[in-house]
């Protein structure tokens, strides 16, 4: 073969070679990031991908996409609970029935329920979000889950302004949910104790408020609309505690109670409901740095977490493991 012929053959083959190089490089990136792109697109989220990752968690259970308690569930004996709050409803049935009778029986919005592939962003409250400029990206997800009373207004450039679900408990409830939520945001109560259900019942039925039993006074007037309110099934907190944190069913006496953070709970909720789960704003500074701010808003530092009922180191390890397995993907650099 002449030099000229060899050169012609090489030039014709070059585009094919470049195509395969680009293809395999993209496949490597795709798989190394857990099969997900930082931008939610239908092309990257077929259902089997998360299902395969879910199976790798070895939880020995199926995903549970029904997130909220419904009134009709409690007319059947097979829904009886063996545990009290926060991991079951034993002893709180009557309170719960009154609450569920006053709120909407609908689950998630129909336009989200009907999606073949649901992309979720779970937005923590961590300092990592400050000056992140992630707002536009966060707003593109089908479902945006936020936590407690984390503000949106004034922080839109970093955290976006779309909120599909906001998980909260009475002490973390904002007096006027309309300020930092969309009009159709679902306000999802996470009941940790019987007083949490009683608080909501008193709000819904405009009864006399009982202020005892809270570590911080919750709002006595709360402007959440009944049609927006949901009650998270304690199943999710129970499995987060038992399977992720390995909290014993019967903790020893004198042993300090440990519960999952709302953030880790929200990640587990998203893993059950969504086909793509990306997270942002998770992680705390090193515990030795007591003066480091922990939120993208406000002035709280690690000192405020000193007596918390959370195992932050273990939760960090769990999130790291989920990331390594490709089950979740962070939207920003993190340690």
C-alpha cells in the first residue's frame, strides 16, 4: 500500500475512531457518576437504573412510592402499628384520624404522579449552598424537597424558588408557609411525638392550643391550608433509623435517644419516590470547628448541634456510601 493510499485510509477511519473514543469516554463518565447527569433529563433516567441501585443497598424490601398516610388506610386491621411515634402510630390513632379527616386525601400532584421518570432534588440547609449559584438548576427538577423552615426568598440565586414538598415538624414550622413556598407546595408533617399530631389537630379545628411537650414553642397560629397538608407515613422514619442508622428497636436504658435528621429522612423518601435523586446543601463542617456556620442562612454554628439527638458522623458516612454506590449525586463539590 502506497503512502498516499495509507493516508487516505487513515483519514477516512479517523472520524470512526474519534466517535468510539468520545462514546466510551461519555459512558465512563456516565457510569462513574452513578448513571446520572447533574442536569435532570429523561434520557438519563430509565426506571431500571435506580431500581438496580436500590437492590444494591440490600435493604431486602421494595420501594414504597406511597408517601403519605390516608384516612381510608385506617379502616383496615392490617394497618395496625406495633410501635409508637416516631416509628409507628400506636396510641395516636384517634388523633391521627381527626387530622386525616380534615386534610386532603390526595397524594402527589397528578402531573408528577403521571411521569414515566421523576427527577428529584433534595435540598439540605447546609452552608455549601451559599454562593453556589445552583438556583436555576434546582428549579429544573420535577420534585424539589426542602427541609423545615429553610428560607427561599432572598436566596433564590443559590437555592432556587421551586418547592414541591417541605418536610417539617411543629418546632420547625414557619408561621406563614406562603412566604417561602409555592402556592401548591405540599407541607408534609413528620410526627416525632404525639404532641405533634395534637398541635396540627388544634390548628385544623381551631381548638385551644396546648403548649406543653415541645422543645421549642411552635406557632400558635399557622397559615398552612388544609389542602396543602400531608402526614408522612412513619414507615419512612422507621426504615431510615433501622436500616440506615442501625438504631436498635429496644434502646438500652440510660442510652441517649438518636433519631435521623430530617435531611437523611428526605433522602430516603426521595429514593422511594423518584427515579433520579440529586442532593445539595448536605454536610456539616468538622466538629472541631465550632464557630463555622452550618446553614446558608442565619448565624447558627456547630455549637448549636452539641446536644442534638442526631449522629452526624454516621449520617455523613451513609451519604458517602450512597454517593459511592451511585444512588445519589451531589450538585456541588463537597468534602
